[in-house]
């Protein structure tokens, strides 16, 4: 009975902690959809894969969302036609590289400022590398969930008739005599008619409700799984592995994935292990957790197909382990 009570407490604490940030992410996603000119946004993004990966990884500074809110924003970027390097970079780095999390980490580790800056540096490096790798996937549809892939703009067919009278659809006559196809999926590449503010606000609310239904259900399921694992597996088993340079890193990475703590408060959780775990292990917890945890995997399932999530998980885990092991062996 006590385990059930603890499990319910953990479950509701995860939800209470995560829902506000999910709301922030959904709000940013909807505002980005209806108030940001997609053409301008895409034009401002770097075209080269490496610069796109760096730009996407640094976008969290302007979109301060945690791992509960970065998925809807990343999905909106993908739907708008942003390069894969930008979307994946933002997805991995935004939960850590944002002013709110930086401030929280600084408050927790003010006596160890190297952890604060190394957390940002390691996260940026891992996110850029993975995003750069994913930039090889020019067309993201094969690795996206079908519902997301259908919303992406389709490439124009070279052989399509140029005469609008030969094409089906709804057209609007422009002042210069040209025509605009209103229901064209590639409309983000053309001029769009101005929509009244009241209609935009209603569309924002409708989109928020729709995304909250979809992502909220997955968040509840992921939080329930995370709470169950924490209760079912004795934490002493995990902590017992934290006595040397290698197992301490693995234990803290596993702990980060299991406890699924929001990136805005995980630094205080990691601080509680400062006296028993290595510096590299604490960094592994702070870097790996915001990228991959049980709760976040559930949200990622609404965006990517399983094989893409496995690629991201394996790459993030390997890079995080190598960097933090180097920290333990040669810096500590």
C-alpha cells in the first residue's frame, strides 16, 4: 500500500512539474504557427548543415522550453519546412540551453561553476553533432509519424501544369493579375493573404487544445511509467553502481532516464549526489536527462518513428558517456 501511495505521489508530482512547461511549449508552437511568418523564419535559418545545427541548438535562448515543451515547438518547425538539422538541434538542446535552466543550474552549483558551463558546452556539442548527422536525411518524412509527415509542405512537381485553369483547387486573384492557390500545401513558399487578428487568436486556441489532447495523453502515460519504474526498482541498486568512474556515469544516466525530472529543477536533484558521485556522473545526469528520459520518449513518439528515436538515444548516450568519462579520467 505504501508503494502505491509513493507511486501516486511521484506520478502527480511529475505531472504538476511538467504540465506548465508543456503549456508553454504548446503556446509557443501555436504562436509560431499563426503569428510568425514561416517564409521569413526559413530564410533566416542557415542553409549549410553545420550552421543549421548550431543555429537550431541555440534557439532555446529565444524559446525557453524544457523537454516537455520542446517537442511541440520542434514539430511546428518541421511542419513549417525547417531543415532537419535545425529541428533536431533545437529538440535536443533547447531543454538545457535556455536562460531559465542556466539560472537554475547556477543557483544549484554556484560553488562549482565549471559544472554550469560544462553542462552547456557538452549539451551544445552533442546536439550539434547529432543534428549534423540527421542533416543527411534531406526528406524527413520517412522517419516522421504519418500524421506529422502529412502536414509538411510537399515538393513541387516539375511536370505540373503551369496554367492554373488546368489545376484543381481554390485560387485567389492577386492585384498584379497573378493567382494564389489557397489550399496548396506549398503555400509557405508563396504570398499568403492577411488573416484578421481575431481569427488568428481563435486558431491559436484551437491548435493549443488539439496539441494538448495529443501530447497531454502521452505525457500522462510517460509519467505513469516513470513513477512505476521508480517505485518498482530499488534506488539503492542504482546508487550502488556509483563508486567508480565508469559505473557512476552509467548509473546517473540511467537514473536521469528513470526519474524524468524537468530540466529546470534537475540540477537540485543532481546536487544531492555531489558527495557520493563523481563530477562526470553529475554532468551525465544533467546532460543526458533533458535529452532522453521515459517521459520525453513518449512525447518523441508523437513526432518520430521508433527507429529515429533509437538513433537519437544511442548517439546521445554514446557521446554523453565519452565526454563525461573524459571529464572523470583527465579533468577531475
